[in-house]
């Protein structure tokens, strides 16, 4: 199967929902809106283009970080595998929805300012730090301590 990976920059438009599947796995899902913007140089103002809506699903190692950092209204960058889900609506019509299974999620620092505070073990000098865990096995459990939105561009 051909897997399509993409990166989407957008805004979270629903509160993230944490649920457990029938197989016992946890997942957090939320909707993202991404609107393209173009500068109309003749009129010197920005014009909005069409909006892309998609559902982002986060599994396994993403659960802790996404649960702590992602909320409705936050600007994010999401990278992952994208696919189309086709389904039958309640009225009997066939519909489709775009879904991303995320590999990485982050706050878009071009649209917000975030101060980050790591865990105490990360703040110790190297000679006092406990045994290092290989990067592939570690999870950074720092927290967002402040979020500010920069002034809107005129």
C-alpha cells in the first residue's frame, strides 16, 4: 500500500476527545481547520482561500503530550499519514472525511509564544543527572507554563 504523509498547519477547532477502542487502545482525536491565505499585492491585504478540515488521531506515545498541550483554538503543526474515510450518513448519502494518523504534533510557534519548563531531571547538571535513557525510549514530560498569542498582522 502507498502511504501518503503530509504536514498540516492549522487551528484545533474541537476539544480533543480521549477514548478507548474496543481492543483497549487509547486514542485522542480532534478536528483541525487549515485556511490558506494569500497577499493581494494590488490592494495590500490578505485574502482567505478555501479551508481544509480534517480529523487528527493520536496514538501511543503522542497521548501524554497531546493531552497536556493541545486544546481547542490552539495553533498546531501536525505531521502524519493521511487517508480518506468513506461512510454512509444517517440520511443514507455517501460521504467522506479526511483523517490523519499523526506521527508528530506541535504548537505553531509562529502564531503563539510558549514558555517551556522541563522535568527536574532535565534541569540537573550532567554530572548529577540520573542514568540517561536512550532517546527512543524516553518521553519528555515538560509542561507548557505560559501561552500568549502574538498581535494579529494588520
